[in-house]
């Protein structure tokens, strides 16, 4: 990534794809939009939290035209996650004005608001491992379980640690530019979705 300053984009090229995306393939604006559209929240998320998350998705979308907006999108998705934790805590009667993010996230773990089964990447971990072991045994390979005993918050705890670290790094001016924000949006989307109940039909 060039250290050259990205100034205000000239008016005539505002809607041109940032040339730095070319190094990552020939993704079109339509493909970029389709990728981002899949990371949506469910209808039970409070509007003020959902808006923070949509701000993040729109910033990621507009990074197509200005690559360095990726850092803003990453910061904003963490702002949305923090807003969600605060909204859930406030709904539980917690005075969030006097409670740090660290305490609120520890509370989310302690009160089991965040469970591995509600994150897409870990939801079927036990079933996937059992299927892999079954296939290996069918081929005559005797293996012990790959990951050992599964606990209900292994992933959630690692995510909370990573969330705090990334959010603090960004808040203190560290430059984090990653062209693939899918991992961050998937994790924060699942974090937000499970903090609030799905609406009943």
C-alpha cells in the first residue's frame, strides 16, 4: 500500500473504481455490492443499532471508489457492535454511561448473550468434526477428535478479545487496511443478531 496521501478525489473521477482493487481481481461494482449485501441483520435488531451497522456496510460499499474507506468501514462495524452491546445492557437495566466496553463485553459472556452456536463459523462445528471422523474411519484411518471437548463460548471469548483489540487499535490511530472485510462483518453481524431476539411471526 502506497504511503502517498489520498487527497480529495477529483470530481470527474469520483465514480471510478479505485485502481488498487485491480490488484485483487476484476471485481465489478455489482459483485462488490452482492458480497456486502449478504451480511445483513435480522429484523429484531433495534433501529439505532441497525443504522450504525448500515453505516458500516455503506462505507464498505463506497470503498469501491476510495480504497482507504476500508479502514473507516472496519472502525464503523466495531462501533455498531459496541452500540449493540450497550443497547442490550441498557435493556437489562445496566447504567452503560458508567460502564466500560471491557466490562460490558465480559458481561455479555458471563450472561451468555454470546454463544458459539449462534455464530455462523462455529454453529455446526461438532457435526462437521463428527462427519470428518466418520469419513476418515471409513477410509481406515483411526483418528481421535480434532478439537477435543467443545465448550459453548470458545469462539465467543476469542472474538471478544479480538473485537476489543481491533477497536482500540483503530480508535488510537493505527492503520488497518484489509481488502476483505467479510470476516469482520460476519463476526459482528452474528454478534449483533444474537444480542436481540428474532421477531415472532
